[in-house]
C-alpha cells in the first residue's frame, strides 16, 4: 500500500513542475522573443514482483510481474518555432525571420544570445554604440561591439535585410558603413541555457556557436518589427487543465491508499 502512496506523490510533484512551466509560458505571452517551453516526462524504475508467473494450470507465462514506481520530469524543452512579427515604433527594433540569434555582450564579458531585437543607439565615451535595453553591446559578425562615429546622426542609420548598416548622407544616398550584424547558429538550440530576459548562453548540450550572415542562414532581419512570443494561449490553457486533472487524480490515489491503510489498521482478530 505504501508503494501507491509514494508513486502518486511523484505524480503530484511532476504535475506541479508541469503547471509551473505552463504558468511561466502564460506570464511571458507578451515577452518579446520568448519561446514556449514544455515538460517531458519519464517513468521511474520498475520493481520486479515476480520474475516468473504461472497460469492456473501451472504453465509458465511469457512475462513476469513488474510494477512502476512513478514518474519524474525528464526535460523541459523549448519550442523555437517562429513567433509573429509585430509592428514596432522603435527606430532600432529588429526581428529575425528564420533561424539565428542576436549576439549580446553581457556584463561579465560573456556572450548572450536572444531573439529580442529591441535595440537602441547609446552615447558612450568612444562615440555611439548599439545596445539592448539593459545597455549591453550588440555584437557584429566578428564578435565585436557595434559602434559608430560620434558625429553621425543616429536617425540616418538603417539596416538592410542582411544586417548591413548604411548611413544616409547629405545627398540622400545610402552609404555602406562596412558593419554587419551577425546571427548565431547552434546545432541544438534546445540545449541553450536560459539566463534571464529571454537571454540564453551556450552550453555543452547546445553545441558550439557558428556566426553567419542572415543570407547564409536563409534568414532575414526585418526592421521596424519585433518577434512576439510564440506562446499559444489556448494550448496553454488546455495544458493547464490537463495538469490540474492529473494532479487531482494522483491526490485521489493518495486518499484511496490512506483509506485502505486505515481499514487495515482497524481490523480486529
């Protein structure tokens, strides 16, 4: 009887993790560049009750008798399907249509990767620099911070679909600046380590990063747009109901086991 108590408890714990993940998805439904997550489950070990079993005639059956000991979360995987490209009024807002991540230099000097292209041109000691909303530098193809001369008018800067920066001169012509925004690619993006603010870091599971131009990935950088979250509210509500029902059924299994133990304790000889 105690086996059923612990088995149902693992189910409740697993469904709590499932509900936590659903809640996080719903809370980030309006987060720019957010990618929805889902919990994968796996069975725990099986206990062998009888290696050989027999039918009523005494003949051996082809299978033994084993009982499972519950469930646990195996992984929380990220769905990297394209989110909607939402119109934005920001002068330096960009969305990636296709594969790839923007590269950001974090405070500790490491490189973060994100689909959030909400960028700004900030004034620094050395001129102008492209940064994210936290002031972290956006990196180019070579992994260097994207900077501009201090005498440039940021309102005249623009980016084409391949990430090349141009500057509109006095004659109204677009002048190339020989600066290109690179896109990071990973063999297994689901293995990236999430940090915060839709920022991710390279990990052994993600594989080594490779930097490409947008056209090399068959991707495009779209100006004046931001990639919205790919969370589907209806799907998450269904997942929440399923998690709630599974949690409820496991709790009822615990209640049933407790009542059976109570009856066994109340037996009189």
